[in-house]
């Protein structure tokens, strides 16, 4: 069954956690004991209704404040699809959590409070969705019950968002008027909004076309580990295990191992229970080759006529995640697919003002949640593609050598 990964985004109190709770509740995806616990907690807080946001806000500090602080992952399924939800915080200081939760998403739900319209965080999250190349965006205009289900208010928010979205690289935008608290247009169609003839939110999530979201053009297979069983039955077996990042690999294909440049042919493709004729993203498989060549973790199998560029100089859009700014000439560990290299930030070219989308030039400092275009120099060549064409081989993270903290996540723009 196909899996749709989606993330929620929006300002504080826009109803992200309530919406996910409503999705889980109305699609019958929660257990009775969970519902009983949430009902008891809601009564203890003096609420007249069941607070569905408690289904996702699991941290004690989240429940006390009624806000989301960390990324919460939830899983549910309908007969048509499986879903992985990343419920991300709305506060400005948690922008880094939004980047983390959205990095693997096929779709982003951006919530807008119908009473407030577009706010700073709406712009911020739409920009991040554009930066992370999330293929589909669904704008949920929430709390329609508090504006008497007014069609004009919905149309005004739709026009404002389209005007702002025109400045961004957003591939597809849909709009749904909802009330997460009342359940209008979430799973069941709302009788209070007969003027809305579009799909409900769940129907959109179940039917939106995501098969073409993966890159099937550029074959990339990052080797994660070498399989050598050392048993009598498989005495001479040597396989390369990993996940297909992009493209399609078939038995008999000519391949090149990078960075060594050795060539061979695909002898077999094995999954956990059977042999395959071809492998495509995001399958995890073991590939065997006809020739016994030197390949280790971090190497990449590609097609001879379609290679990524190997370079030590990377042009990157970076989101700084650490509470400490980067130290001058500090060394970091750059992690790219299954490969690692030491690196340093050579130059901060400009920072981005997320509200106006303007560049802040001349400021060479980075604070937590800043997004900037930087130059990075690595100690060895990195086999990468621009993030725009390949989200897997175009993404990196930086880890502090001393603290082992993940300090930044980046999208490679182009190689030089």
C-alpha cells in the first residue's frame, strides 16, 4: 500500500494538533483506551468537549501549555493509503523542528486561522515548504465555525496566499475550508458550507497523486553496508545493501562505483524475501555485481552516462539549528546519504528575511533558525545533485565534532 508522508505547519493555536486528532478520531484510527485517557484529561482541565490535540501533544510541557514544542510523528491508515504525519510546532523559535519534520514530506498542510488570515508564520512555513521542495501544499483555512462559515473570508485568504505563493517555488496549492474542532470538511463533508464544492481533507490526502514525486531519471544507490555471510551456503556472496535514492536499477545494467570509477554490471537485486528484476526509490535492497570490485560504505552506484558531480566546494542553503553560532574556521562533520566528510563553512553569502523574502547581505553571523546561503569546503569530494532535482542526494546535515550535536541542515543549490 502506498505511503503518504505529510507535515503540518502554521502559527501557534491555528489548530494543527486538533486537526490531526480529528483526522485520527473520525477515521477510527485511535484505540478506546487512548480516547478514554484524553476524555479524562479534558474533563480535568474543565473543558466541555474532548480536546483532540492531546492525541498528538505527548510531552507534559506541551499539555500544560496547550502548544506543540517538538515534532510528533503519528501513523494511521485508511483502506486506500497509509499515512505518516509529522506534527510540527508553530513558534518562531521552533523553525528548525519544522525543517526536520518537513524534510521527507510529500505534502504540507499549512493551517490558517480564518479570523486572523495570513500571519508571519504562514509566510515562514510556506517559504520553508518551497525551500524543501515539498511537491504538494494544502492550505487548510481552519476555525471557519468562528467566522460563521463565511465564504468571502475564505476567498480573501485564498487570494492573499496565492499572491504570496507566486513569489515562491510551489508546484501545487489546494485550499480547503475546515473546522478541526467541529469536524467540518476534515473527514466528512460539511453541511454548514454548501458553497464549497471541493474535496474533504481526507479525500484529498487519499487521492492526491504522489507516484511522480520521486526522481526516476537519475539512478543513485548509496551503499550502506557490505553483506558477507561467511557461511558454507553463501561462501562467495558479496552484496551491497542500501536504499535506492533515485532512478531505476535493473539486472544487467552497466554501473559505475564512485568515487573509484570502477565499472561492472548488476548481477542480481535482492529484497528481504525474494529476487527482483528492478529496484526503484525508496526500496531498500541488496545489489550484487558481476565483478568483485572494491566498494565500501559511502560509495555510490550510478549509471555511466548519468553521474552526479563530485566536488569539494558546495553551494548550500543552510538552516542553522544550534543555539550556539558557528565558530570561526570550525570543523564539522558533513553527512550526505551514507557518506561522511569533514568540512568548514568558508563564507556566508547572505541570510534570508523569511517575511519579505529579501536578502540580508553583509551579515556574516548565524543564529538558531536562521536560513542562509553559504559556501562549504569538504576534505574529500561529495557525489551530489542539486536539491531541486534530487531531494535525497541534494541534502546534507552538519554535526559538531566536539558535541556531536546536529547543528545545521542544508539543501545543495548547485556544484562549482
